[in-house]
C-alpha cells in the first residue's frame, strides 16, 4: 500500500506560510517595541517638563523650603486626561515636603543628582511611570539636595503603543497576505510542467511507447529521462513478447500440420460411425487451431509492421482482390454465392500491402467462418471521400451493442465465439495504423450485415 | 489422360495420372499428401532432401512440383529459382510454415503458381493441385463473353459486370459450355458427358443442382439460363431474348 504523500503544492504552501507567520510575529513584536518607546519618549518629555517646573517652583522663604506648585505643570500632564498623577517633594532633610509621602519610598534619589531618572513602578496597585529630578539649594540655612518625584499612570502610553502597533500589524498582515498570494501563484506556475507531463502521459495511447517529447524545465529533465528510459525498456519487452508469441505460434505450426496429416490419413472406412463423428470433430478443431495459430502470427506481424513499415501508394482494389482469393478456399461450400466487386478499376491509398491484405483476409474469413449462409460479397469503393472495403454476409451479424467491444484493440470476444475476436483485432490494428477504422452496417430485415474497413485515400500533394 | 471435346473444339483435361514431384521433409505431412494424391490417380515422387530434388528436376519434367520451403540441403525458394532459371514452366505449389506473409508474396514473385500456408486443410491442397494441373492442361486462352457475363478460361474467373463471382469447377465447366454457344440447346446428357467423361455413371440430378446454383450465382447478369423441360438447357442474353 502506498503511503499517501501530501501534494507538492501543500508542502510548499505550508512552509511558506510558516516562514511568513514567523516573520510577521517578529515584525509585530518590533512594532510593539518601537511603539512603546515612542509613546514613552513623548510622555516622558511631558512628565519631565512637569517635574522640572515643580522643582523650579521650590523656594526658600523665612528659612523654610516652600513649594507653590504651578498650574501649568498640571495642565501639561492633563494632555493625558485619563491618567492620574501622583507627586512628592522631598526637602534637603529627606522629609516629604508635600504630596504622597508613600510614593516610591524605597528608591535612592541621589542617583538623580546627575540627571533626571525615569523608572517604571507600581503605586497603589497601578503601574506608573515615575521621574525623579533634583535641585541644589545653596542658601546658607538650607543648603543641600531637594527632590521632586512625579508619577503618572500609563493608560495614555498604552493607548498610544497600541495604536502604533495596531497600524503596524495591519501593514504586516497586508504584506503577508500579498506574499502568500504571490507564493501560491508562483508555486502553481512552477508546478505547471508537472501537470502538463501528467496529462500527456494519461492522454497517451497505451500502445505508444515512443519517448515523450515535452519542453520540460531543467529540474524536470531527469524525471522525464527516467520515464522515457522506462518506456524504452517496456517497449523492448513488448517487442520481445510479440516475437515470442510469433515464434511460439510458428513452432506450433509444424506439429499441427503433422497432426492434420495424420487425421487426413485415417482411413474413414475402417472407423466406426461413432468414431467417424469424433474424427470429424477432431478435424474441425484442428482447423480451428490452425486458423488461430495463423491469426496469432499475423497479429504479431501487423503490429510489428505498423511501427516499422512506411505507408506507400498502393492499389486497394488489387490488394482486396488478392485477399479475396486467399481467403476463399477452393473447397468453399458451393451453396454460398461468393462475389467480389470494385467500383473503379484502381483505388489508391496510403498503405502497407501486407498488413492491408492480412486485415481483409481476416475479415473475409471471419464472415465465412461465422456469418455466411448463402452469401458473401466483398466490395471496394469510395465512401465519403475515403476508401472502403465492405464485406457483407447473410449471417446473424453482430448486434450494435457489441460493436464498441469488437473494435477495441486487443479485445477478443468470448472464447465460445471462436477466433472472430482475433480476426477483428488484426483488422482494427491495421485500420488504426492506416488512420482509418473498422465500422459496421446493421443487419435489418431487408439488408445484410456488413463490416466496413475505411481508410484515407492517397493524397497526391503529400510531402 | 481423359479428354472431353468442347463444342468449340477446345479441350478439358481431367488431371488424372499426372506425375507430381513432392519435396517435403516432414514424414507425416509427406505421407499424407502422397496418399491423398495417389488415391486421385496421380504418380507421386517424394523427396525429402532439397538438393536431391533439385538434381532430379534438372533432368526430369513433372506436371507439378509441390515444394516445402524449409528443407535440408537446398530450401524451397532455392529450388524454385533453379526451376525458373532453366526456363521450365511446370507449375509449382509452395508449402510454407514461415511466419512472415512476405514469404508468400516472395514465393509468387519468384514464380510460384500458388502457395499454401501450413497448417493447411488437405482437401484444400487437393483442390489447388487439381486447379494447377488443369490450368497447365487447358490451353484455351480466349475469353468468352455473353451479355455482361465474361468468362476468362485462362484464369477460370467469371465476371458479371464489375462483380467477380467465385464459381466451383463444375459450375464453370457448365457455364463455359452454355456460354460458348449462346442460344444453343444442350441436353442433360451433353453436359454430363462434358463433366464426367463418357464412362462414368452419375446421377443426372447432379446437373440440375449445378445449374440451379449457377443460376443463383449469376443472378443480376443480363443473361439467363433457360430450362426446357425434357430437352435441356440454353443460355440467352437478355437483349436478344
């Protein structure tokens, strides 16, 4: 049992999709990262501005540090309306001057002496962004470092990050879809030669074992080469097989001739009446066997000739007349009216004399062995622009429903019907090799059954 | 050799007591052919070696040579070539078991008068031998025409218009007799003499059977065979009837 292999197309599509998804995930992560830093930058500026303004508002009055928080600082932060603001001012002593005393109580403010420090923190269960700025106070009674801490919840930042990321995602998705579509098209396009090759092979006549001629792309050439090589070997095998059949049939002939000689020598006067019946049956069967052996040989021969002999300009009337004389034994039943008629003295067709004669001989013998009661007529003429040999007999004929079966190549009808099938098989092979066909004319109450061999006429302007 | 004189002076040979050379190396086949032909009254010389047969043929004439193709010594085609090279016209019948039909065509090209492919029906062989012997004997080369009916006495073929009709030996003989003198009356006894010779006793009903078959086979021709009860038969072209 052959394991089901996924198609090349789905293999490629799956891999490309995986790579595209991975790339898209990377790009979306990057977009999110950049979005967040952009949002942070924007809002950090505002936060720093507000903190610096607060730090600037620190003043010493009466030897005490006071802060008059400017309205503008809060307005600046009001640009993020949904966020809450927490602040804490720390005096030189490290005591909270004003604001939320528990805001970031644990951090080391001294790091902010060089430059403002930003950090992410959490205040009262909400993530916040925190900035610490410092201010040096150098009034004699109150000298030292004061600090301003301003924290802001991150709703606006997240919103901005999401907005930036969302747009980037849309772009990435669009690009990925385009890439996927392009891949599918490209894959389909590059798989086309394979499909073409497949169709070419499946459309082929099973008899045709000549190499495939197809302009295949470089990648397919080894494959095509293997197929052609295989067909070549198959062809050789078929040829060997045909030769074997021909040889075997030929070797059967000699003992068969001897057998019929022995039957002929039986002195019928010395045989009992019952034995006489047996002798007659043996004679009939031997003749049948002879006919079959001959047909096997000619079948192998016409197939061989079909592939090796070129069609020449030949006279179908002459061929049919010779076939007629060969096929009708002198000892034919005298009650059968046997006749041959040609509509014109000569009829030129493109053909192989030997094969055509063999086909016509077999059609006539078929009619004689299985059809004729009192009539057998062979007629050569032109029908609808093609040459036609018509063999008519007054026998039961072949019913129309069996016609397609009879003209199938390598088809023999039931064994009980004798050698009809093989004879037709020969005729069909020859007709096919000549670009023609075997047809029939139905038996009607006022018309006899006919078999028709039709092939094209000789075209004088052939090259 | 028995001979019957035709109304127009031609002659028919009945092909008995002829000398036939048979060259066949398969014992059963050779024996059967010899026995069959001897019962019909011919003298058979049977050779199994091709070279020996060719040597005999160099200084002996036969009425017919039956040649197998595959022979020890010299093959059938070789013998045939030698016969024709020495300008002998004796009829040659080739027996071949070779598979290729070209062989049969080749045999005819080499000058064989007829061929049979093995295995063959021995009754058919006997019939062909009879035809070949008669063809040799019958010197009549003329063509008899009566109405649109044409009888070629050389090739023993009969045509009605365009249509060639296959006739049996005795049917042709009767037709030949009737058509050679259109309008003349032939009695049953006349015909019987021509068919069987003078000393054979045949059922006279046979003539009626042959004439009725003949009539059926030339149906559509512009001649008719008219029966005059108690007198005989007469062939009449339609345009003068």
